[in-house]
C-alpha cells in the first residue's frame, strides 16, 4: 500500500510517525502544526493516497518512547562529564532548530536501532540532527548566560533575538529563577509571560508584545549596570589576562544578547579603559 | 568579636567598598578569563559575584594583599549589603550565584559565622542561586555542618603541599589541624548532604581546594602528587591553582611572579587526573629533572615519552587507550566507541577529534602517518 503519514510537529507526532514509518518504510511524510494545515498541504499537493495522520490527539510520550526505543529509552547518554539530553528532550530540541526538517528527524529516529546511536553521529542524518540539538542547546544556554532582563513596569523583561525557537524555554527558565516575580520574554511582536499569576494572567502564556507597552521608552542604563561595571573592572589584572579563554567565555556571537554583555565583550577585546578622572590625578 | 571600622571606612560609599573587596579577590581568579565562574549541573557556565566580606585580616600570610601588617585601605560589607548586591545582580541575570570569601576577622569561627549569616539571609529571602563559600582554616565542625545546609559548595584552601611549606606561607595556621582535618570533614559532610538531598534537593558540589603556585619553590611534580593524593583521600574533584603575583609591601614582594603558562599546564594535568583516568605516577616522565613542567601540552609530552604505545588503532582501541591520544578528549573518545568503524580521518574529525594533533598517534584501517625513525628503518 502507498501511504502518506501526516504528523504533527511535536514530540508525540514525531515519535508516532517514527513508529508508523518503521511499519511502512516506503510511506511519504507530511508534517503540520495542526489538522487544518495538514489538510491544506494534502489538498495543495492534490495527491490521492491513503493518509494516516498521527500526533493530533494527546498521547503519553513516555509510553511512545518506550515503544520506539525499548524500556531503557530514558537512560541518559553521557559522554564523559557532558550529560546529553534524554530522547524526549533531544526531539524537542531538534524541532526547535530554525533549519529543522521534521521529516528528516522522523527518518533519523526510525532508522536508529538504539537511543545511543542518535548521539554517536554514525550516519550523515544522525550527525545533522545531533548538531541541530547541540546548536539549539547552545543558543538557549547562551541566552541564560548573556540576556540581561530589566524591570519594565514591575515585570522582569528581556528582549531577545534568538537564532532558534527557544523563547518559551528561556521564559520558563527565567520564571523558575525568579519565582516571586512576573517575567516576560519579548521577541519581535510576541511576548512570553512567565509567573503571570502575579499580574492576574495564566502562569505561562503568549501575548503580543504591545501588551507590555512600548519598550523603547524604558531607560536602559541603571544603577545595577554601573555597579556591575565596577565589579567587572575590579576583577582584571591586565598582565595575567587569558584573552583566548576570555573570548571563549564571552563569544562575540552571543554578546549582542544584551547591552551589558556587549560592553563586557568589548572589554575582553580592548581591555579596560584607564581614562578616568582618578587615573588622571594618579598619573 | 566584631571587626572595628577604621575612621576612613565611614566615608567610603557602597560602590567604593565593593570595588575594594572585589579587587581583593582578583588575585585568585582562576585563568583570568572573565569574572568568577562555575558550572551548573546542566553544563552551563554561570557567572558568580565574588567578594570578600572584609579585607580586615588578622592573618600574616606572606603572599596575601590583605595580610594584617600591610598598609592598605580596610573596608567591609555588611551581610545586608552583600545580600542587596547579590540580589540586584541576580535579578539582572548578570550572576547566578555568590562566591564568598573573607579576611580573618579575629578568628575562623567569628568569620565563618558572618559568612553563614550572609548565606542564611539570602536563602531566607528565597534565593535559589549558587553559593560557594571559601572558609577560613580552622572553621569549627559545627559551623561547617550549618554551612553545608545553605551553601552549594564550601571548602578550605590548602595553599601548599605540606605542613613545612604551609607554616612558611601561612604562619598563623596549622596545616594538619586547620586544613587537612577540614578537608576530611568537608568530604564527610558532602557525602552526608548528598544522601539527604537525593534527587531534587539543592545541589551539593564536590570538595575543592586551591594551591598557590610559585610563592615558594614547590616542584610541579609534588603539587600534582598532592592533588592526586587529595583526590583519593578527600574526593577532591577540581583543584584551583593561583599563580603567585608579588604584592607590594609583603615579605614576598621581590619574588618573581609565576608564569601564567605554569598555571595553565597544571590545570591541564588536573583534567588528566579528573577526566582521563590517569594517576599522578603515570605522569612522572613528563617533568624536567628538577620536577617542573615544560611549557608544552602534557598529553603530547606523555605520548612522546611512550612511543611504543602508538599508533593506536582507532577501530579496536579501548576507551583508556583512546584517551591517551592527543587531540582526543573524553567526549570524542566515547563518541568514537559508539560510532566505530571509521574509514577515514574526515569521519573522525566529525566526532570532534583534533586531527592535526591526533594524526601522528592513530591508525585507521591499517593506515598511519610515517615518521623519521620508521623511514630510517626502511632505508637501512
């Protein structure tokens, strides 16, 4: 039988499509955010084949993962000290990559005999998906390291421009880090709100960024930033600086995450300017 | 006993005092890369606010900028002020934790009580970040136990490798009693707290300590042997090395500074002990006759000293053998084992191997890089 597997682009959908593809290796894969989009895609292609759609109903993910990769699917693959994410997080991270092609991910999963092979990079597809997973994780880690939220009308707000779709992950992280405050993560015209219960909203929700008001009118520099500069500058001994290591810790690509981190990176590049009034008198 | 404020201190602003006390910690910043950092359980690098509680100190450590005999502005931050600074940095996500050290205010007990007060205040206000406390030699056991409840990591600096050297550098303290005994207690407390916390509890970091490198003549071999001994005996996970930099108006002000590369090489060796499964005695061949390190990658030196072990067949080698190859780290070694067999160098490079460094030491499908001695053998 010639079949099309239509799956939803979430972890459940990917796992179900993977199981289906193992049964029907010749099937075509079509993915969509919801049933509506799937129907549109199928109609547009004008194909008359049997369509089996999966992942559009809620299912227990752990059960699916066990069915696809056995009962040890959740065992973390550890490469020495580096702890790799488990299967579910792996799929979630790959799906967030800006260049991710969900059908490729499904083919990768269905052709991988064990969970460990997903992390080994034996085939080209495994390597690609593994790289996507690492890139998304790095992008998220860098946001956690370099984004500097500030208070906007009582909400701890961070404006970010991530390469991949990690806004909600970062918002949840920020909300967990500051459980006593409402937090917001703004990217373009969307805003993710965490701990929204403090301002009469759902605990976690997505709104339009205009909901938070005009962010450009907010004063960006403040006392904390000045205090940070004092601290940052106090830590350096010019003669003992390991510039190579410092650049690794504050990569250029991540410095644009906030004004504060950009300033820190500038100091890594150019050193700390001694042009202060005190220095003038001391010279 | 409380410290007494000097008249000058009263006129210093919070920013000025913060600057003095943060500067007081810069001499032991490992690797001088950025501000003090640590690694979170998920592998993320996190920045810390590193400060002294005070630079008043009753100690006479010969290398230290805060030694009591030195004429330097003395300032302090109150626990509330530190808590305030930590929160403001934490909210802006500039830091994810605090590294708190201090000068000795009277005695170790009094100082540790003050440090504990800071940590307690932070936790009472709901602070969930990372707290690392650098404790004073001689901190009483009951305080260590209380600190273990609120801090994620805590430890005492060993500074030197034996009691004779220690008494020369830190004359006010006893190496065996004030340092080694505390390292032992810390190890026991970490085991106990980890059992209590289990999964989901607050993270308890492993035992750590710091050595000053170059303040007195201590061969690198002896430092590494001590690190190895501490790893076995006190579950030391990560040693820190602080390059000696002469501080004006201290007894060691005319000594030469320790070269930065020495600190870097010592860190590289500590990783070989920590992550590569090597023991201190395995590295005996890489030192000079006087027991010092050369400014070369210790793993390359080790490979050069054991040419009979190479080239290693990538497709058959054990994990331990792969780890001995320069350019192959624990992550790439474990990925190689999962992805074998390999047919060419390009495949290996995709596993994260540095091919340029590894090439002279590996064999793929019977092919390996020749060298002068093999060439001479063939010619003869």
